[in-house]
C-alpha cells in the first residue's frame, strides 16, 4: 500500500505545481495559494509514508 500512497501524494504535489503555475500566469492569487497548499499537503503525506517505511523494517 505504501507505493500507491506515495504515487498519490506525488500526483497531489504535481497538481499543486500546475495550479500554482496557472495561478501565477493568470494573476489568480487564490489558485496560486491552493496550488501551494496542495504541494505542502503532498510533501507532508510523503514524509509520513517515509516514517511508516522506517518502522516497517
């Protein structure tokens, strides 16, 4: 299950990067902030997965 979760988290980060880029290009601060939030959420989830992986060993 860990690899699937990591893939989902990475997809969330990439979606966030896309939203941030579009928000930046269109001067839409709300979309840019949402993209940054999505990236942070994906990063935190990936960190949690890494911690779980350490304890599985």
